[in-house]
C-alpha cells in the first residue's frame, strides 16, 4: 500500500504556533484552481482534501498525517485577489515563515495546470523557495486535457525552464482525473520523506524577502536573468490577472 493511502486529516493551522511536531513533511502549493486538492486526493486514494468550487476560499494550512509524525501539508492556493489587505499580511508572514524555517519540511510540491504552467506567481514561488536548498517537484496536472504529444511538449519546455532554478527541481505530467503519474509522484515524495536531509546548500544561498533581489543565491547570471518573474523568458503566458502586468509583485498572493 502506498505511503499516502494512510493519509488522514490531522489538523488545520492558522498561525505558525499551531503547526504540529513533525519528523518530516511535504507541502503542496499551487495557484488556486490549478488542481492541488484533486492531486492530494488522487495521491491519498480518497477525498481527504477539499475540492473547491470557489477558488482561494481555503485560508488554512491543513496537515494530513501519514503516520510516524510525518505529514502531507496542503497550503492555501495563491493568486486569488479577493482577500482584504488587513487580513492578508499576517497570513503571508505565517506562510513565509513556514516555508523558510520549517526544519521538517523535506520539499515542496508545486501543482500547475499543464495548460498554464509557470505563471508569474509560480515562478515567484519557485524563486522564493530556492534559497532553502530543498527540492521542488512540479506536478503538471490536468494532463488529460491535452493530447499526449501536446502534454509531452509542455513537459519538455517546463523541464528546461525549471532546470535553471535549481538542480534539485523536477517536473512530471499528472492527471487526478485519469490517475496518471501517481506512481512517479509517490516515488519522488517517498524518497524525500525517507531521506532525513534532502537540502543541497547552494553556494551563497540565503533567504531574501520575496520581491527583493530574489535570485541572488544563484551565481549563474544567465539563470538569474532568465528567472526574473514577469520576464516571460519561459515563453509561457502571464497569469490571467491583468492587474499585475507591468510591475513586479512582492510575494505570491495567497
Ligand atoms: P485547487 O483549487 O488547486 O485545489 O483545485 P481543485 O483540486 O479544487 O480543482 C479545480 C478544478 O479542476 C476542479 O473542478 C477539478 O475537478 C478540476 N481538476 C483538478 N484536477 C484535474 C485533472 O487532473 N483533470 C481534469 N480534467 N480536471 C481536474
């Protein structure tokens, strides 16, 4: 039986002091409506995560126990604008602190709709996470919406693009609807959980406030230029929201 088939809801956290003691966990991030909850449910083999009809409604970090103090962690979807600014800042601080300082976090799964990969906010999330030195695995989900050839073409493009972020960033096709890509994803995540230390310290890597010199941990100037959020160096469409065009956002909007 897969490790994830034991997953059961454990608790929701609204602040950093609420997070449980943990021996290892994998966090799932992604733009609202990308298919994150569906991917978690597909991996778990049951409907443990809420599949939303209203993008961005979930504002809690949900912990699903995998046994032996290990967790799968569902982060709120980003890119949803209708959050009052006053309630937004403490929340971002919590998420930022969680992603930057959580020692038991073994790696980050980033769920992207295969038809809209590497949006500006996705790129920011990847850049922001880079200095932790921990691995990222991108699930290009809803692959069933494209022909096999079209999905493979996007996979190759995204592979090329994320290779510039960090050597321990990887990507695969996934479909929650067709249950394809499950074994590959489970293999990656199991590997993370079974190894106590997965972070590779990048030379000069240090955490920066999002939006401020985000690429400075990467000494490869070409990679830095190519990864500037909004630079569209990746040949993918910018996120749907036109309100961000022409300026560089400060952090992923959650
Ligand atoms: P989240 O906001 O990222 O958690 O996204 P959800 O998991 O709630 O999914 C958003 C919508 O996309 C829902 O209507 C899902 O049924 C649909 N969806 C999610 N994954 C897939 C998939 O692999 N294939 C297809 N065709 N639809 C999907």
